[in-house]
């Protein structure tokens, strides 16, 4: 795993955008795997700016989002559809037919097949939950490979309650890509910032073991994975 430690969230977001922009220029029909949440917000803002400046074009690109809550409408302020709309889709020329979310399939297995038929995800963007989850693959003994419905753990419900009026309003389940869906991506970029991510990032910085109690640690096995982290999230392990 390639590790880049940044001094600020601004620098992290710039470095992340530089990588995505480079891949989009090399392959205009890039298949993007997209995450929501606070970690990639700066990256998406930089991509919108690059698009406005004519440095990138989403005309041939396509996207597959990692996850979506169950039980809230797509136009709900906290739905992941709405997040993507606000932060990226409404501001760039990514064609509607090429935007995909896992909960839109009647049969979730079809989502993984659709990704395969599109040639696989070229570039997967990931955030990390404070408990080490990626997408909604929560720490547990057995991790699912394919797209599935996941129960959110109490710690994720609590972490995500910052976006809702109260913890009661956070959905308890979500449709999520599985570990296999994610690990099949040709390239993975993991973003983590802030002091709440210290424990989640530590297994990646130590880099000496993988375990299902830290789903993100499995990314250590991926042949083309970059972690961009700020000093606060790297904590004492920052060199
Ligand atoms: C979001 C997702 C989640 C988040 C993670 C970190 O699509 O898949 O795994 O990436 O919960 O969230 P933030 O970035 O808000 O700290």
C-alpha cells in the first residue's frame, strides 16, 4: 500500500483530486466507484472545479456508488443519492444513465454483475468508518463478498447521527457493496482525516496483518491501493 501523509485536509483533497484527474485524463471512460460522507467532500469539490476549468470531462465516465441507506427516500437530505447529487452529479456532465446505486436493483446480486459487465471498477474511492468499516462492511467474524443488506453497528449509527437530527433517525440497515465487490477494483484510494480516524487508520500504517475486525485492513492485500491521510488521523504512527 502506498501511503501519503498530508498536513491538512486541503492538501489531502488536492492530492486525491490529482490522482483522479490523472486517471480520468488517461481513460476518459473511467468506471468510478464512489463513496459518500465527509472524507471525499473536498475531493469532489476539486473535481467540480477541474471540470469547470475544462481539465476533465465526465462525458464518457460512469459511476457505481458503494452504498445507500434502506428506508429513506432518495431526495431525503441524508440519502446518499442526494449527497452525490449535491456534491458532484448536478455539477458535472456525468450522464444519468451511467450513474448507479446498489439499492436500485431488485436483485442486489445484479449490481455486482452490472459492474463486471461494465468492465469492473477502474478507480474505487473509499472513506473509513471510525470502527474500520468500508462501505457498510462492519467489523465482524465473517465479511460478505457481494452486494448485500447490512445491519449498521451501534458505533456506526452513533457516528452517522451527526448528519441527522437525532440518533433515532439514522437508518439501521443499508445496501452495500461487499468486500469482494470492492477488492475487485483495479485501483483503490482510501481517504481518512481527523482525530476520530486514528484507530481505524492504524492497521494500515502498521501494515503487518489483516483481520475481519478491521475490514479496511483487507485493503493491505490489494495490489494497487493508496492511502491518503492527514497527520491527525495518522496520529503517533505518522513519520
Ligand atoms: C459512505 C461509506 C462509508 C464512509 C465512512 C466514513 O459511502 O461507504 O463507509 O466512507 O463511514 O464516513 P466519513 O467520511 O463521513 O467519516
